C-alpha cells in the first residue's frame, strides 16, 4: 500500500477486491513460512497491516453510507409530515421519529419475507412432495429409489434448497424446483435490506448522528 490517499480513492468493490487479494497473499505467505520456503518474513507483517488499513477504510465508508441514509430517511419524514422548518424539532423527537420509521420498515421487510418467500417455499415443497408421491406410483427400480430419497429429504424439517439437489429434481422432470432459485434470491435481497435497516438502527443508538 503506497499511501492513505491511494486507499481513499478506491471504491467499495475495489477495496473488497484488494482485501481478498491481501488475504489470499497472507494465506500463501503463512503456508510458505510453515514449510520453510518464505524468503521475506517481513512481508507477512506488511500484508497484515494492509489488511487492517483496508478494513478500516471499508468501515469508514460503511459509516458514511449509514449516516447518509439516516439523513435521507429523516428528510423523507419531513416531507411525509409536511414539516417546513425542521430546526424547530428537538433532537430527541427527531431520533424518536426515525426509530419509529425504521422499526416500521423492518417489520414490513420481515412480513415480506414471511409471505413472499417462506410461505411460498412451504407451499412449493408441499406441491413437489405431492407430485413426487404421484410419480412414485408409476415407476420402479432406481428411479423409484431416487424419488423416495427426494421425498424424504423434502420432509426433513431442516430442509434447505441446495443447488445440487434442485438440479437433480429438475433433471427428474420437476420444473417447480427452479422456482426455489428465485425465492432464494428474493430472500437474500430482503435479508440484505433488513440488515441495512438494523445497521441504521444501531448507528442511531450509537449517538453519532448526521443531523
């Protein structure tokens, strides 16, 4: 790492790429050290410092992003409530308004996860089990064994829709399995949105406010 200015000029994706590169390098250096092949032992400490610097910068950018979003949320509240002069509102009241709004947003996202993902996934599993049960009646031998194994897995309370299993179901003619991919992507996006809201809530509690 040449200097801090170089680091500050990088975007979040660029920083994440650099972090992955340094972690991979550190792993290789430690392996070389363990096997007695490391020619420059001081490089390990340099890479460790670089990792720390990148992590610090990523943390700074995350904080800046959170504060910017908190400010945007507050501005939208002013518009919703038709507040023309925010300076007249005490800080404590602003914080209370934001807490309420963020709690409502978090509740909405959780509800969307339950109705748009979890409920649909449960219905999809039931539909697949029904189709598999019907197909078992028409086949014998290896295909029957595979179907029974798939049915048993779908009945497992800890069932997770892993790609290999979904691909197997697709290859057996159960096209509904492909819908799980869309549901997983939707849930991943919703969970990311929920984590962002929680991060804003934590920032609000911390007292480091952008207003």
